[in-house]
C-alpha cells in the first residue's frame, strides 16, 4: 500500500482548482436525484444549510408548469399527483445523455411522466411540456435559479453568483459539461464541480488532523445511484507565514471509486409501485368483471402509487409492517393492503444482492484490502434500509462498525460550500487538502487534418462510440512518412489525479486532427460515447514551409492538455517549435595565467615598472576607486560560440463535437436564456398579480372591519350617505373579485384598488385625525411652555443675550399659540364630515422658526472679560526685608485667584453646556 507525498498530491489538485474570486457568499448545491440541498458560506457566519420557503432543509427537485407559471419544490410536489404530465422531475438523470441511453430507458421503465424525445439540434434529450420543448439543461437551470431565490429569501442580501456543484462520481465529461451549461443559464459562476462522495469526505475531514494515514470507505446510496469511495486521511506540516505559525494541516486523497448508476432508493420505490399496481389490477378486474384493465396506463394513478411507495419504504426502514390505503385510486375503486418488511425484502431481493458489489471494485481500484480499512461511513437516504446495512456489514466481514457520523442528506452540500470557501480568495477558513482521481482513462488520437475531416462526418455507434477496426490501427509510434500518419497516446490514466496537465510532443509538418476520447474500460458507464472532443490544429504546415525554406527541419509540435479539478479535459495550448543552431560572438574574460604565458619577460618588467608608478600616483585615491581600477585591468577576448535559437509559432485550434451530445453553443445559449427570461417575467407578473389580489381582498375586509370596530368615531366624521357608500363599494368589490376578477390582469386590479380605497381613505383619515390632532397640539403647547421658561432662565444665565433677542423668540411663541387657537376654533365650527381645516402634520411645523432662532442664540459667544493691568508703583513697592514675605503672600493670592478663575471657568462651561442642551432639546 503506497502512501503518496501529501505535498505532491495537494500541489496537483489544489493549484488547478484555486479560483481567484471576490465573493461575499458562496453556495454549495447538491442537486441529487429527487431532492436538492443548498448550503451557504458567507463572511463572518458559520457554514449552514439554507431552508426553503416552507422552512424545510431539502427541496424537491421538480418544476410544475401550470397556466403559464412555474412552481417549485413542495408547491410542485403537492400538485404532482393531479398534474404529473406538467411536473418534470429527476432532470439530472437526463443531463448530457441521449434519448436511448440506458439510464433514460430506466426512467421510462419506472413510469416516468414524460417520453424523452430526440433533440436534433444537439443530439440529446428534450421534454415537451404543455406544448413547449425544453432541454434538461434548461430545466436544471430553473432548479438552480430556485436555489438562488430561496437563498435570497433566507436573508442573504448580497448578489449570489459563485457556487460549487456536486456530481455523481460516474458522471462523464458529457454530463459535467451539460451541468456547467445549466449553471451558465442560471447565471451562476461554478468555481468547481466536486464528486458527491468527495464533498462528503471533505465535510467529514474539516476538523480531522490524524497522526497517521487512515483509510475510510464511504458508502453512499442515494435516491438515484449507489457510489462507493475509498479515502485516505492524512496530515502534513503547513509552512509558517507572517499571519500564522507552522502547524499540521489535514488532507485526504481519494484512492478509488465504484458505483451502480441505476441502484438507489428510487429502484426500491419502483419495485413497490409494480407490486401495488399488480395487486390493484387484480382488485379492479374482479370488481369490473374484466381482465384487461391496467392502472399503469393512467399517469395520475401511477403518480399516487409512487408517492405511496416512497412512504412505505421510509416507514419499513424503522417498522416491520405498514397498512396502505389509497382512496379512489382509479375508477372510484379504493386500494387497501398491508406490506411487511419481509415482503419488501422479497420483492427487492435482486436489488439488495447488488448493494455490496461496488465495495469490492472500489477496494480493488484503491489497492486497499479489507484489513487495511480503518472505518466506514454511511451516507445517502436509501442506506437506511436495514437489509442494505446488513449487506454492507457482510461484505466488510462484519469487523467494522457502520459509522453514521455525517448527516446523510446534507453532508455533500456542506462539503461543496466549504470547498468553495477553500478555493476562494475571499474567505479564510481551515485549509483542508483534497485530491480526487480520474475514474476513466483518457486518450488522444492524432491524424492528418485532411483524413480527420473525412472521418468526422460520421459518428457511428451508440452515443458516438467508435469501434471501427481501422481506428484501432493507430500506432503509438511509427514512421511519420507513412501514407496514413496516425498516433495514439493515453494522456490521463485510470486513477490519475485531477488537476494536472500533460503535454505530448511529436515532429510533423502538416496540420493535424486531434480526437480526445475515453479508452474502452469496464469502469465506463454503459452507453457512454468514447468521443469527448475534437480539435483541428492548423498553422503547422505553413510554419513547416517557412522553416523548410530556411532549411531548418521539421517542426516539433507540442499539445498541452489539462484535466482540471472538475474532471473536464481541455486542450489548453498548442504550439510548434523549431530549434536552430547559430554562431554568436561572445566576450569572455582571459585567465591570468594564460595572459602571463603570452607575455615576455621584458613586457613583464615594463608592466612591473608601470604598476609601481601607478601605485605611487594612486596612493591618495579612495578604496572604492582602487577596486574599480582593478576591474578595469581584467582583459576579455571575443570568441565564436554555438547557441540554440527557438522559432516558436502559436497554432490555431478549432474545437467541435461529433457523434456525441454537443455542449451549448453561444447561439443556443442566447436562445435558451431568452426563453428562461420570458418565463421569469411571467412568474414575476404572476407574483405581482397575486399580491395585487391579496391587497384588494384585504382592503375589502379592512373597510368592513373599520366601519364596525370604529363605529363611534366613524359616525363623528362621516354622514350616513358616506357610510352607506363605503358598505356598498365593499360589497360590489367583493362580487367583482369573485366574478370578473378571476381573469383580470394586474393593471385592472391596481385601478380597482385605487377606485375602492380613495373615498374610504378620506373617511378613515378624518377618523385618525380625531385623536392625532389633540396629541399634536398638546406636544406643541408643552414645547412652547419650555421655550418661555428658557427665555426666563436666560435673563440670569445668558446675560449676553439681549432683551430684544429674547423678545423675538417670545413673539414667535405667541404667534404659534394664536395659530393653534384660531385653527381649533375653525375646526369646531367646520363640517366634521368634510376635509379637516388643519391636520396633525401641520402642528409641529409651527415651531420651526422658533427652533431656528433659539439655536442661533445658543451658539452666540459670550464677550471676553477685560484684562486687569498692573501699575509701576505696584511693581516697585517692595522692601528687601519684606520682599520674601510679600512674595509668599502674592503667591498665595495668585493661587487663590487661579482656583477661583478655574472654578468660574468650569461653572461657565457647565452653564454654557446646559444652555446649549436646553436649546437642542427645543
């Protein structure tokens, strides 16, 4: 069992996935097969699961299309039994797959509510819903958009753009690219795709720093598939920085993975559905005296059975039996039965036999034996089936305890969100190293571009598989001068780390056609096309001709491929290089000994004399100048040397897909975005219309309740005719709402609301003013009284404020009092059923001028006190004998006067502060 250097594995994986982003929030989305979970990481907040609009921690992965609007999650699920033909689900199983893919066929066998059709535009699947054709990418984009919406409703106010999405380990690049296209349609920036088991292992390893390597097996049986991964946890020293000391950091690497792509909780549900359908058919045919009736022909009845089957499976995980009753399942016939756990295990026995098979394959790929396993972690909802746990224990020899430390539903979403924080530059979190593996070997085939253009016209085989015998004749080596030049190389082997780059180099003088393919392997899911992507690399022939004219030889072509952290292979660099040997002149220093041999003794003597004279002349010079002189005395000579000169040419690369599902082109992307934007606008209009209806209906009840609850006050400010008009308008509005209002649009509701509320608001405003005006007048009177008291106080405390200035304030106070008296008198004489003479809002404004004047006077500075001058007689009036005593007395007096001055100064400040406070209060 080989233990890799943790620094090497981290350098390979993390460098490729590290993304420089500036985000305040990152989403971790686990789409799953039936339920979506959303985790959130944001600054200064812990990692958390986002609850949806129904306060649930997981959301059904389905969309309901009804009357031009879309509904998600529980809203869609509640109507699925009634409208199954309008409620697509399990869209992730359709991503990146052809209509005849085995996984798509399994959906059909499980009575999927739709018939996936062939999409001629991209060679993929499409669903027709309410006469509109949708691709799986568009449907998944709707679910991802809903994930953003529930996160915003959860309380996140920052823009939500960055995310990490989980994918099954067996997703090939076709499915991964399709998911990335869906994320782009949802306007999400995907920082990384992370395998589901890897995300769970990351969440499990956040707080782990193990002293020695530990091998864990993660067993994940979800709704759609079974995945098993072998993971090794370890730690390595993290170098100290100016922010942190050196410490050990946790890390893990995935050693091997295996799966069963069609075995999951939905498989058990499907068996229960078939069992119950058969039982009901017997009951149905007996009651109707027929033999040909089959409930499977009725989508609504089958939808009810699917819901019931899921419930039965859940209950039997904890109980040994369950009664089943479905009212009027079909043809007004009830279905009633009793299912035991033993019966459930009997009808699912072949599925349960498959539950442990991926364990052996994962251990084999990881090169780990059962004895070398340290622990097992169970995740996924379907692992709760007791018989599944028994199968796992038996496969592991019964020596290991099945660990259930992780939340089996949420750990993958939480791990994805944490991974996003790890690769983002906006977050500082505990660093956890991660290294995943490539589950499928990837090769590259090179041919002459002219040959490649002919071959790319045909795909052949299921999903573009290429099995032509001629294709297998490609050589790993060979003579470049052969008529049919071809090369083949495996660039990323089975089990190689993700996040690495590989360069292949060859000598050739023509443009080449490059095919990146999966190599045939038992791990490759059935129905997967071998072709990943094709490239036409041009510019080689032109460059080769230029070099040939200079007689420099054949170019060496270098193609660099990357298998990034998301499991996507891309040709990222293509260039051609020719090396030329040239002679260049170069100055070299001459060796001292060599120089002495070439000199004669006579020259040596002359040199000695010259050196003595120079030494005498430079005795007074600085040391640094002596050093410069010594350097100048070094001699050089010119020599001819060989040097390699590189001629480098960047090559043109054109990528495309043949014989496989094509990723979204920019044109198709724009079309799909326009379609989704139109649906989003309809949803927005529907929501606004619903709010308008609610507001309109609410105001009808508001009028009715107001007339009853505030009857006494309403009678004071309205006539009987006015009250009767309000009652009648409310009744008419209610009748209209339940008649014409069913089909009315938003503008009509807004106009009707204004028509209903305008007269009512006038009456209710007068009711409100009955109590509001007296309160406002009381508050004004209290403030005016305070102003008068303040002016009285200023006569002694603010003597620098003149009497005229105080009178100006008091005059304004009197004006305000007079205005109130006049308005109150007018109001008492006026008709109380008409608009009021004055409102409570006008009353506080009467003090604005007063406040302005008081504020200005408060800031008026006090005059500075006059300084006291000493006379010459005072200065000279001293005696030699009494000088000391006089001095001491003066010092004492000065001290006393200083203390008094300080006290007065402090008192002045306090008074000034107090006056300012009084002014501010006004």
